[in-house]
């Protein structure tokens, strides 16, 4: 029975991913920004972000605005398999599944029942947020993958120095996939200390330092570019932290979940129940089990990272501690053990709801193809275009118009002197946007000065459809 349920959970995840992957989630500009250096690495061995050529200093020669592990991983995939977005998304589908399985094995080390472990497994794979943010060609999936591996090494039964060392290496690779991975270091450190004692922490730290040394070696010949590229990112993060109210942050947090308002209520109830049970355990047991401490350290670490980052992508990482919490509730002989089943059923219903609105009521693939063809027709006489669009037509245009010079957008929060990219902006004869309020100020001024043809339309889908976006195209007369 255990094998049958495990197979069913896995099969449903694979079916959902296979049905949607070519169209959904919508193509994000972020995917283009990470695809570009990955493709460059696959072809030339160098991480060049050519879609930002002339916009951010040094990008056309060396990508330093993000740590390189995800781009290297993607480049390796593109060097072996077809150099398409689907290749990278399929790689992430596999990484998400392997991570969920590793998490399942991790839970079994804490003597959790098979039912509890499989509920946690399903809570990850069936949650639409995981599909929405984990399977796109970004680094959330790989960051979580290395982090979960660090936990597995931190709790390995062999008590030698190599497991703490490898745990540190994995945590460092998580942070070098995306810096948010460093925010979870306290979780791994706690488990290393619990499993191996204080003396082995030195090996853990040595393992963590080693990959960072390689990154520094990669950076150091171009320290000035690193200060500009990575520094601009840090400034952007600080601006985002100050830009959103607490209510905004809650909306960002809940946005990606299936039935977000109901899910938010379930999360609040889950946390309240776990608070009560934790205090109960502290009062009635001489020694509270390690898994309860682990849950709270992990949950608080992720919530702290989410509060300071204020980006929806990172909510992906809260799914794992919340799934651990559901597994803990299953073990309780109270009414609280019904909540995990409610949460799992909600994810399943959300999955079916998404399939209905995107494939039964509409055909998402046909709609997206029609939309991209509309963009292509609008750019028929263009030679150079600047894209800030959702869904991003980059891959369609690259396939249909190999002669078209395509640049991606500069995030509006990046504080770069306009002199660094002004000439490049003025070399564009067309612009594609999805939200005019997000247009860079220098581009706004440029559009006011010239003579342009403006075209605007909305993708004809319901408001709860993932393709529900507006498109504005400017082409020079």
C-alpha cells in the first residue's frame, strides 16, 4: 500500500508537469536572464549575459550579478540536451522531484511514520506554488536541492568528519545557487551540532568556505564589475524591503499558493496548533524531541528571509518546513491530525482547478502562441527590440526572427547611472512592455522625445488565468 500511494503521488506530479511544461508557468524575463549566460557557457565556456549587453557594465563579458552555480548547472544541461527553455524547465522538474524525495528520506530519519512522511511528500509535489516557482528556469529548485542535501549529510549515521564537511559544502552550493540559501545556515548548523558535537563544526565551516573560495577566485580579476553588478542587486533588495508594507508582504507570500486565502488560513491554524503542541511537549516531556526544535528553527529562518527579501519566488522555500509541520501533526492523536489531509486535498483541488481553467475552459498553448504571433507581427519592421513583457516572447522571437537583436529589461529598482545604458536604449527601434508603471525613467523620456506607433492589447483570458497580462508595443515610425 505504501508503494502504491508513493507511486500515485509521483505520477500525479509528473502528469501535471508534463501537461503544462511547454506553456505554464508563463515565460518570465528572469528565465531569459539566466538562460543567456547558461547558453553562453554551453557554447563558449564563459558566462556572458548577452541580453543585457550595453545595459549593465561587464555583462557582455562576465556575469557577476548572481552566484554562478545555477547558471553552470543550466549550461551543463544545455551542452548535453537541446538548447531550449524546455530543457531547463525539465531539469528543474526533475530537481524538484529529487528534492522532495530527499526530504521524504530525511523525515524518515526522525522516526516519522510512513503516512506522515508521504503526506509531507505530497504536500510538496501537489502544491501549485511549487510548480509555479520551482519548475521555471530559475534557481529556487536547485537552492532547495543543495540545502536538503546539507541536512542529509548533517544527520548521517556515520560519525566522521567527512559528513559535516560535505554538509558545509552542500550548504555553500545552496547559497551559491542563490544567496537566500545562506539564510538557512542555522538549520544545518543546528543539526551538525546535534549529530556530531561542537568539535565537528570546524569541518562544517571548512566545507562551507571551500566553494566560496572558488567563487572569489572567479570574481577577483573583475572586482569593479562585481561591485557594479552585485552591488546593484543588493541595493535593489534594500529598496524592495522598504517599498512594501506588512500587508503587501502577506499578499506576496500568499500569491503563489493554490486558493491563497484558504491556504493562508490553513498555515495560520497549522502554526497555532504547533505552538500549542510544542508548549505541551515542553511541559510533559523531560526532553523535547529534536524534530520539534528543527521545525521552529527552520520555519523562523525562512520567514525571516522572506520578510527581508519581499519577492514571491522565495516563498517556495517555506513549503518544506510547513510540510514538516504537517508531518508532525499527523503523528498527534488529536483532531489536529486531520489538518494535513485538509491541506493536501486543497492542493489537489487547486491542481484540478488550474487544469480546468487552462485546458478545459481554454487552451493555454493556443492562446500563448496566438499572443506571441501578435507580438511578432507588431515587430515585423523592427531590427532591435527591448523586452519587458509577460509572458516573455524572447524564445518565440529568437526562433522566428533570428535577425532581430533582442535585449531584456533593466529592473526598475536597479540604481545604475543612466549614462551606462542610455546609448543602448537609444539604439532600440521598438519596445515591448506589460506594465507601463514599471518602465525605466530613461526609457520613458526617450519614448516622449521620438515619434512612435503605440499598440496595446490584453490576452483574452479570465482574470484568474496565468496568461492574464496586458501588452504594450512601441515601434518607431
